[in-house]
């Protein structure tokens, strides 16, 4: 490439300066961003040279294809590929197993905290929503009693103002979706069916506590929280997403000190023990 021009280094410099100016504008950089901009330009130059262009014109055409957006995309793809490769390493797999109970406990704590704050639910009758009628449900701070009662659209009642109670120990099971008795009246309303759930008391004389969540997030939080209270696994899609997000964040935080270090899939073999430990006393 450098033998195809009378002044190759000057020409090379001119091409790179044009790229530098364009990258500067694309990054909307300021004088404090010199290091960042030059790191991107360096990568643009290196990636262009790796392709072994036959002339400076080929180099010019090649480097103009490596825009700032292209470099960002390539970096992200390489980072993702590296993370996927590292995630299969035995050390990372062991670390994931170790911190999984902590993440599960954190999600459970968040769900129970959501139930303690409580939620305002709309009232339904005969499969139809009752206008301007609401009831509020919240869990006691000791996780033993579910308090509920009527409320208006704006106020948040305290535990003392919620006259009705259902002890957690008296809940036999939770039904969701079409399994709920009150969902039979709402089969025509397909959008609402998946957001319904019921608490079935141990006593057959006591009626079920029927809910229709205002949105999917509320439904997931409440069903996860109830399952946690009953000692059942949390099974919502939101719980799995939260788990994957928190696990990924925790793994990245714990691996910050290993930035730039290749993590092998298998741990190195332990060397054999020395014949004696006399060297400990040499000093």
C-alpha cells in the first residue's frame, strides 16, 4: 500500500485526518473526549489495515466503511460473543450457582415488599367492571395476614382501615387465569382472563378472594408474592427476566477486576506438591 504513492505517509495522514474529523462530529465530542475519539479512530485504522488494502485508495474506501456507528456495533457484538464464551467457563458456572440463591432471595424480598405497600384493584360484578368502585389489598409487615377492604380512587388506606382479613396460613392454594371461579363470567373478555387470580381459603365455607390485576406487571408481582408466601416457586415470566438481569449485573460487577483477562473454560491443573517445604525457612 505504501509503495503505490509518491508521498505515502503524507497521503495516509490526510486520509486519517478526514476520518478523525468525521468521527469527531459523529461522536459529538468535546475537548474532553480526545482519548475516546482517538481510540475509535485507532480502531478504524487497524481494522482497515487488517484487510491488507492493495493501495491507499483501497485503504481510503475501506476506512470510510468503518463509521463510528459501525465500530460501536462491532464492539458490542464482540463483547456479547466474549461474554457468551466466558459464561460457559467452569469458574463462571460455579459463581452463578453460588450467587443464584442470593438473587432469588432478593427478588422474593422485592415481591413481598410490593405486597406490603399494597395495590388498588377495580371491583367487578357479573363479569363487568363496577364504575368508581375499588378495593385495596395489602400484606401485613410480618407477612402473616392479608388485609383488604373498600377504598376510593385516590386514598391509600392503612392496615387499620382495612376491616377484612385473611391469614396466610389459612390459604389453601392460589388459582390463576381460567382456573379462577370468577373468570367464568369473563370468558368473553379475553384480555382480562390471564390477569385474574384467586386465593382459596382452607375453609370451604369461606368464599374465595378474587382479583383482576390492572396490568401484567401487577399480576406478576402479586402471583409471585403469593407463591413466595405459600412456599411455592415464583413462576412468572417477569421473575425470570428479573433473575437474568440481576444475575448478569452481579456477574459483571464481580468480574470487573478481570477486565482484559482471558478466562479459560477449564481451571488450570493443580501442580504436584513439592518434596519438602524447607524453602519456607530459607529467608
